[in-house]
């Protein structure tokens, strides 16, 4: 196995530029605190918009669910018995092929 060592100078310079940019941004905000007020206002507006959209979507889903529920109806099986005495272990229900006895792909 051959290893090739590549230089990380370019990514190191990129990280250094990002750090210097963050420091410059912090100094700029320190000398201009009104920027924080503007950012807080923008963040507040965004949070309110997201909450209002989430509430609208929730209400729309709730209102749309009612007609779907009414149309769907309820199905009940009346020809089956659900007594615990009728339950058998799986091994007793398998055919010689290893398939369930009531398997739809059973060869007849």
C-alpha cells in the first residue's frame, strides 16, 4: 500500500481567513451595537413567521383529516373469532414444505 501525503496548507489558510473574518465581525459588532438589535428583530420576525406557518399547516391538516375520516368509514370483520383458545403455535400451522397452511401461494 502506497501512501501519498498531500499538503494541507490551502485548507489551513482557509481556516485562518475564516477565523480572522469572525474576529473582524466581532470587532465591528462591538463598535456598532445597533446591528445586534437589527439582527434580533429579524430573528424575532422569522420565528413568528415560522410559528404562524406551522400553526396554519397544523390547522389545515386537521381540517382536511375530517372529510377523509368520514369517507374512509370503519371496517369490521364479523366472520372471525378472536378467542385466545383458537391461537396455535406457528410450528403446528406449517405444511411439510415449511409454508403456512393457509398460504395463498400454496399449490393445490
